[in-house]
C-alpha cells in the first residue's frame, strides 16, 4: 500500500506567545488581560514598556518578540 506524504499544518503560536508573556509578566507582579492586550494598542504598548523595563531577560526577549505581533 502506497501512502502519500502529508504536510504538517503550521501552528500559529501567536496565542501561545501571548500566554507565555502573560505569565512572565505575572511573575513580576503585573496582571495582563489577554483580550485587551490583543485589541487595545495603547494597552499593549504599556505592557511591552513594562516588560522592557523589567530585570527579567526572558521577559524582555518575549516582549521584544511581541513587538512584531502588534
């Protein structure tokens, strides 16, 4: 029996990245509303500014990566 190779669908990890960012922010004591983060550009800018000012290198990296999702 011959089988046809199938292409693995690409996952859209943007939501997972947002959840990761949310929990990293929570670790710094900052609560992030994911629904608002996705809809309110000014709120996203404020959250990203906080992330970039944190002492967490990982949070800064995730914040920088999210800048492309705006």
